[in-house]
């Protein structure tokens, strides 16, 4: 509100306070007493995983990844261009970091991916190879990488995205150079390098019954009949809001009928931005539908989300105008989707009450051209592991210095985020930050929003 104006009297300024209205569901600390998703999944005999970026596995990101999930998938760290950027020279740094993190947190690791048409090094894609040379390169790469992680990984997405939408084989370096049998060869080589790892073929738009999923079904059936080592199929499940296939559970069951496991490997559910309560409610229903389908089929191994926070999601870069696809927002606050997942897995977690955390802005002192302000963030009935506040200033108001927060101002819009040491606000607790600012004309107290 802008009805409290400092031009009337200094006393009215010092007592003027704008409280935050309805806000946010609680961040991870808010449900610290609830059962973690990984424990709920384990009780159902399922795995719940997330794709991760190795460099981010610290702080709040690392805390959530370790506490909520019992399986990790390296988002990019095990792809060919990352691990073998130069022929015969391997870089295991990020992948090893992720595996070490998983071991420290009693988590499985899902390797991703050995054979794909994308994210290959230029030396490979720009080379001119005979079929024999290409086969030798592929065998050497698979053998080297799988051997490096022998005994440390639960599963591998050995072959990624082999099919077109109509069920024909995707024209790739591997298919064009080696024929469709590159798939059987890759599985055989991976099995030889680590007989204990479960081997999968992974693809997108195969979640429901259709031409593409039927082609995958027929391939797996053929491989099983030939005795080729194949343990499962991965349904990526990069879905659009409100478009969970009605035949998802039926499709999972028909693959299970072949004697293989099924995993949802890359789940996210994107929406057109901006998000709103109706979209988030629909997204929660969609997440629940996917998890319900997996829970219903014994051979559905589990579900991996492709990043658990919107700040680590690939969607906005690839689908402009879309995003908010994961169970946590960019500030690591669980969305309705998080609670829907917990419910599907048998949990009783419910969102904390709206407005459980609030922000209050006040002016501490004022002089002719400037003032000192303070914002207090307090929680009752919830908690935060990170926070951000926003407000819009009137003409002539500008922050010049801040402490205990990282504040930026663009035009009239001000955003302040927690410092590295004060992001946690416990239930019943509070934190404050202060700032100096300039003003001219008048110094109204702005409306503050949290989140």
C-alpha cells in the first residue's frame, strides 16, 4: 500500500509497516518432520530419482537431492561429449563427483547415456568412418565407460532415442553406419563390461500406446527372443500440462509382460508461463497420475524427475515461454506437485497454511534525502530454507546499500535474496536485513511480497 506517506510526519514513517499477504508454501525445512520422498518410495518398493548437475551438489540443492531421492541420474556428466571430448582421452570429474555424492547418501546411480545421436564430440560426428571403425569406436567407448563404473551403477540407459515418431528407426550416425543391430551390439558390450548393471533402452513419446511405443515394444520382444541382454525400458515422460497419456499404465503393463522392468526416467511436466494456482493444481494431478500408474504395476521400477527444481530445468531453454516443470520452484520451495507425489507414494504430507511466512518492511530512520530501512521475515507454522522478497518503489526511491541480503534494483523494482548464511528461517523464528536508500518528494512504504 502507498497510503502511508512520510511527507506528513517522521513519526508516521517510523510506525508505517507493510505486511506481506498470502504467500508461499514452505521450503524443505517446512516438511523436515515429514517422511522424505525416498522413504515413501522405498516403502512401496520403488525408486524415486532426480537428474542432477554435479557442480550444484552443495547447499540447499545438495541437501534436497540427498534427503528426498534414493537415485541420481547425471544430467550431462556421462554423455559422450563430456566424458570423451577428445578421442581416447576421458574426463570423469563431474560423473565421479555425482557417484561419490550418491555413495555418501546411500543412493543408486542411473548411468545416462552410452549411445545417442546427440551430445557427441565433434571428433566423432565430423569423422569419416567405415562400419568396422565405427563399431570399434562404439565398443571401445561403451567398454571403457561401463568398466570405469563397474559395480557402482544400478542401471544404464544404454541406447537413447532410437525411434522416429512413426516407429521407424531414427537416422543417426549409428543406424546409418551399423544398421539397427547397433542396439543389440551396444547392449551386449555393456553387459560384458558390467554384468550386474541393469540395461535399458530409453525414449520419449513412448509413454502411451502408439506407433512409437509399439516399435519399442517389438524391438524389446525381438531382443528378448534372441537372448540379447535387455533388462528394461525407460519412458522419458517429458510431458505437457494436462496431457498425461490415458494409456500410460496399460503401456507400462504391456512392457512388463515381456519380462522387463519399466522406469519413468526423465519426468517433467511443463506449462505455459506464467504459472498460476490453476496450472499448479493441474500439474499436481498430472504428477500424481504418473506416479499412480507406476505404483500400480509391480515391474515399474520407479520414477526419476528430470531435475527437481525449476532453477535446474532444461525446459525454458528449449521451449521458450514454457517452464515451471519440476516439483520445486526456483527458490527450492515445494510446489503442489511435490505434495501430490508424496500422496501417491502413501505419504500424508499436506502444504502448510497460506501466509505461514510473512515479510514486514519498516523505516528505521530518515533524513532529508535518505533513510535506513529494514525487512523482517518471520515464520509461524512453516519454515524456509531460502527466501526472496520483492517490492516496487515510488519515484525517487532507490537503494544505495544493503546488509544481510543481496539486493538489486531495476527501475522501480527491488529484489532482495538471502545471504549465504541466513537463508534458513525456522518455524517460530525470523531473520532481518537492512538497507540504506535515497528518496525525494515522498517516501511511501511499499507492499512487499515474499517468494
